[in-house]
């Protein structure tokens, strides 16, 4: 049996080069090795307030970017989370077996809660919903970044607890994941990971940014006090720019040193901007073609939901039977 891979992205903020180089591009590379399901997790997005029209627009935008980036809709399933009600149903069932102490220890909840005046229960339960996303499809492999590893470990803990209480039900998702892409940091603050939610025009390069904006953003990137690129003493800003270039170009470490050693930062930024623009151009062109035909995108999302819904419903049915919840004979 071909192993199943699952991952997802929230439809909030603007997808940026960090999302592509750290996740989406990797999904494209590995998708044909697995039975692949890639979710647009809109139920996660609403754990904080989203303007309804913006959320609807972002869901379609991200679906279009998935396909434009190379996710193959003939092989991989692109699914809007809320179109499969079993996600929410399983999340409730798992909430009932998840100790509160486990959730209180989640570092992302603590960080997000500290940044808001008031928080909804959805933010607290967010990790259980993520566990439901994974366990619903009996996923074998879940490619996530380091910042999501605690959530993946929680999914494993919940699966193990459920299996011990009610019998073998869930596949344990692997902790050995496919290699993730480059970890891209903010251009304005290279000590913090590039974020979709960060404010400020100089923080990130969005995947749909026009060339002039990409160049302007990269030319304003933080560097250091050295006169040029020094691979032995460079600061995090310079290292980040080099990481972006290498991730897009595929150059070896030796090629990077040969080309960039001693280069003044203005010239470095120009080369990074040119490489970024040239690599994003085909994706952006394909995106415009895809979104020009709304029915094409709707068809992809509908087929995705149609294929995965029976898998999801079978898992929920099994869970309810194991827990003793009434399930009709038909």
C-alpha cells in the first residue's frame, strides 16, 4: 500500500517565499511518492477573526497557488478543510480524550495568547483540530517545519491514548519526515522566521508580488556592518539572503562561496532579487491562467473533497463505534 502524506496551510495573510521554499516546493517534489492530500485549513484560520470576504478570497488564492506551484491535481488531492465535515466531528471526539494539561503546554498557544487581549476557545483547541486533520486520513507522513513539531507529537500522543483506551484505531504518523526546505527568515528581522501574519512591507516577499515590489523589498533587507559578504563572520541578514538565493538556484556551497565572497551588499541583493523574480515568474503566469477560469479551480476542489470524504467518514464511523456512540446500521 502506498503511504499517505498530508499537510496544510492556513488561508490567512499572503503566502511568501518562505512558505514556498520551506514547505510548498517540498510538497511538489515528494507528492508522487505518496497518496497525497494537501489541505487549505480554513477552520484553523478562524481561531482568530478573519474578514469573511477576505477569507473566501484567500481560500481560492491559495488553491490557485498550490496548482500554479506544481501540485498535480490529477494525482494529489487539494481539499478545503471545511468542505469535509468529518474534520470538525473528529476534532470534538478527540477533544474528549485529550487532557487539558497537554494543551496548556503548547508553546504556540502561549505565544499567541500573550499577543492578544482576549482569546477564543478555538485557539486553545487548535492542536486537537490539527491532530484530527492528520488522524482523519490515517496519514503515515506529515511534512511540517520545526515550529509545528510539537503539534505533530501531540497528534501522536492523542492517537496513542485513544488506541490504548478503545483499541487499535489510528495510524501513528511518522516522526521521521521528508526533508523540509530552507528556513527563510524575515527580511526586516532575520532573527525571526518569515511570517504570513507579520505587518510591514519590508518583512516578506509574497509569491504574487510583482517584480518591482520584490526588488524593492529585497533591496531594503537587513544585512550587517561588514563591507561585503564574509562567509566566516556574516550576520543573520546576509546569511538569510544567501539562503534564499541558494534555495531558488540549487547552487552548491562551493559555487555560492566562489560567486559571493567579498561581494558588496548592493550587488548581492540585486542577484537575490533577480533570482527570486525569475523563479517566481512561471508560477505567477500559471496562477493568472488558473484563476482566469473559476470553474477549473472549483472542479479541482470539488474532486478533492469527493475523493477524501469517504476516507474521512470511514475513520469517524470507526471512532464512533469504538467509543460506543450510536451509529445507524445503514
